C-alpha cells in the first residue's frame, strides 16, 4: 500500500463505516437545520431519518461549504507526519469547495515543499463521487502512487455516470435546478424528471417521465444504454436515496433482473445532509461506470 492519504468531502455519501474500512479520510461539510449548525458527519450526529422528517415538515435548511482554512487545518497533521495527500473534491459544477481546496494546496505547498498535495475535481456528487473514491482506494491498495491514482481519476472520472430522479420537486425548484413552471406542472401531472450530471459536473434535467413506476423503468433502461458492456456490466453500482428506501430497492431489484452479473452486488446508501438539503426527500440516484459524460 502506498504511503499517502486518500481523502474527500462528506458529500461522497458513503457510510462512515465504509470509508473507515476503505481507509478513506473525509472532511465534513456543514449544514443548518432551523438555523442550528451541524457537521455533515454522515448521519452520526443527526440521523438521516430525523433530517428528512424535519425537511418534510417544512423546517428550513441551508448548507456551508468547506473553506480554505478548514482544508489547511485538516491537511496539516498529515503533512507534519510526513504523508502526501490526494484530495478529491465535490464537483466544481455545484460547489466552490474545489477552489477552496486549491487555495489551501497552494498555501501548504509553500510551507511543506517536500510533500505532495494533489487536488482533483471529481465532477461528481453523492455516491457517484463515492464510487470514484472507492475505485481510487482499489488503485491505492494495488500499489499505485498518489500521482498515478490522481492521473487515473482525471482520465476516468467522467466515466462515472450519475442519473437521478425525484418524486418531490419542491426543493429542486427552491434551489433553482428546476423552474417554477416545471415544478408546478410536474406536481399536477405526476412528472418525475430524470436528471444527470454533465461533463462539467452540473445537474441537468434530461427527460420528463410521468409516474414513479415509469421513471424507475427509465433509469434502468438508461443504465442499459450507458453502462460499460451493456447488460454484461459487472462493475461497481451504487444507489443513493433521500428518505425513499422503497424506491431505491425497486431500482435495485430491476437492475439485478437486467444485469445478472450484479446480483447481490448493488450497494445502497443515503443521500447525505449536504446534498439532501438541496434535493429534499424523494430523490433516488443511480451510479455506475460507463460511457463518458457529455453536454
């Protein structure tokens, strides 16, 4: 195993236990629930069930990204202990955290010129960002250096496909990701938009699907179209959900029918509090390796 620290933000939306097992360090974002500040510590302080129940009641949420000083505080102990760092950031298409990490990188590189501090823009979010991190942990454990691991991430990160749907458009409208008109029509006509992340790491509405049953079918058909090797795909496949486990399980069941090699291999995680503060309850997201994302 190479002697470098692999780390990310809490917005990779894997469980605390999974990250610990894979030896991936993480730095929490921050969120506010009814103006009380919490660390996004993967549901340890406030369980996800309580967070989403509060949102459903109308409690206001907002988030705060990691600033450069926090990155410096987080990175410094590793550098002082002689460790190099590979930090992979939440997509710059939806957050300024990547730029803050670059500011910290520049400052710390001057203080610790003998150390390597590598920063990669994941161009991903939620458990798609997590899937990338898990893959990078595989490379690290196979003996790749920090530079080799970072180079692989840069070359292949757009192959991590991100597809989302939501049965509740309230928070997408509030955050400006869906227009008010689309939100109104979506609610009236039971439209569940199918969205994905483009090559700049931005969340883009792609298709308007009527009813939850149809959008679940459509998201799996999309995977058949885009997954590496089509229905023979046997790589990592993650699903994340925001307080709608039944819907996530329905997607998992259909995937296992269409992709026999994934039987009992699809992993389900919660959409964390930072991402969830913007999506609200009702979102299901599907992640897998496949065709490179484009506009």
